[in-house]
């Protein structure tokens, strides 16, 4: 009976009910869309970082990340490869031998990082072949290099030219070599674009005088599987090796996301506050309009708690219907923004590129965002109902009937 009364009472005043439902619906749509865009942008940033170079996880020698010394390298034998292949969530991996060198051509010299890697495995992790803009992709047996576009511009080099590298090899040995350039690659991140030289892994090990690698970079099929994959790797890991995730390797990005996320939560809070005031005003208006009605009901013997129960059901219906409508409307909006992301141009695009990020704002499709925003708006609606319900409990029938 209470449900039937609540439903009929809602549509006694169509305008008030529609205004309230619209407020709740728009609250869900705006909050969900804003949050999906914000978290989707973070996903794009993270995917850019791990996809360009670092991967989600890296296997390294102890203290390598702090020293970046080739002496902290390790042997990547078949047993270790089989261990990684057996772990769930690891989609692909590639061994690397990284070392800093001086790269020169004629009278021009610049510091650079030589990355010795398996061409096929590297492409499966970072899609390096897709970044090739000139020349050909190198093979595992080549004695040639691929060089980043920015570094090539500084050294005035082109495909077919020769670059000289000079550095320190394994345990202090000299590392010097002269290599033809087979291809030029372009990175979105300026730091990578100005200082990367790729060599086949075997050639890099010969250059630096050690049959070792300094890291193994891993891509996962799901970012949520990082902790599970990391624990599985560590369980069968030989002594002297450690696993790092992208958050440990990119603390600046993590802090930037946290700071921006805090700002986004403040903006969402302001939005919710505005919506809450609108809903609260609507509830007070409903109480004022129906005060005479409530007084009559109490006078003929209806208990205060029964009226509270009826009004609570009315507000609950408004909250549920408005939230469901907002949820239904926000799904196609967010999906469209996911498939057709906002693309920045001009100075905004350059600002994104300066940090190595794709200049797009793509909405996230994470279902938890939708449910969280819908639940929050519903809770706000019910919380705001406490005041008018408390007023009904204290309602004086005589005064109410005279109003």
C-alpha cells in the first residue's frame, strides 16, 4: 500500500517530480562523464609511458635502478625465460642491455643511451617498428643501429650515415664502435626522441664486453594484474634480482596523477554541492506544499511514522528512477567519448607532447566509475531527505492544518 501511495503522490505534481528527477539524472550524467574523462586521461598517460619504453614491470639486478651501471647486469638464461612465460598476465617481454654513451658524427657530439634488444621481442612490447619513419627495421643479426629522430637531427645524420659511439663497458672495459644507421624512429616523448640508439642485443653485448642484460621489460594483458604477476615472478626469482613496477620507475607521473586527481575530486565535490542544494530546495518545497495535507492525515489518525515512511518511499523512488535514467543516459555519452576522444591541437597539443603524452582526452569505460557515481548521487538524495523527514516527525497537526 505504501508503495502505491508513494507512486501516486509523485505524479500529483508532475512539474515538481520531473524537475527533481531531472536534477538527479543530470547529476549522474555530469559526474560520471567528468570522472570517466579524467580517469580515461590518466589511463592514456600510463599507457603512453609503459608503451613507449618502461613496460608495466621490469626485472633488474639489485640496485641497478639507482646506479644504472652495466656492472649490475645479469644473465637472462633459458630457465628465467621459461619462468616468465609461465606467469599469468605477462603478454610479452624483452631483454635489454642499456648503457649511456657519447654519440658523435664529424664535429658534433651528444650523450645518448644505447639500448641493446631483441628486435622482434622489443616490437612485441613497445611496437618499436611502428615508430619507424625512415629506413628499415633492424634484425637480430644486423651490425647497424636505429637512431631516434631528435638525436639524428642534432648530429645531422640520415639513414645510411655512420654514427660513432664511445662509452664504458662491462667492468670498466672500453666500449667503442662505428655503426651504419639502418632506420630512424620517432618518439612522442622528447627525452626519448633526443637520445635513443637501438642495437641488436648480441651486437650490444659484444660492444660492451659482457654477455649480460640490464633489464627485462614486461607488458601485461591487464594493468590490474600487476601485483599478481609481480608476486609470481618474485616467488621463483634467483638471488640478486628484483622486480620493479611502472609506479616505482615513474614517481613523477604518479604524483602528477594524484595531484590532478585531487583537483578533480574537488571539482566533483563542488558539482555535488550545487546539485545537493538544488535537491534540498526541492524537498523543502515539497514539504511546504504538502504541510496542510500532512496535518489532515495526522488529524484523522495517521501516525507520523507512517507519513515518514510514505515520504521516504517517494524520495527513494525519485532517487532510484533519476539515478537509473542518469546511468542509462551516461553510458552512450561516455562510450561515444571513448570511441571519439577529444583531440587537442595547437599549444595544448604541444603541452601534452612535451611530457610524452598523446594529445587526446579519451573517456574510460571502467564499470566501477558508473556504479560509484550512481551510488553516490543516490546516497546524497537519501541523506538530504533526513531533514524534511525529521520535520514531519515533529509536525504539529493543528498548526499544519491552519497553514
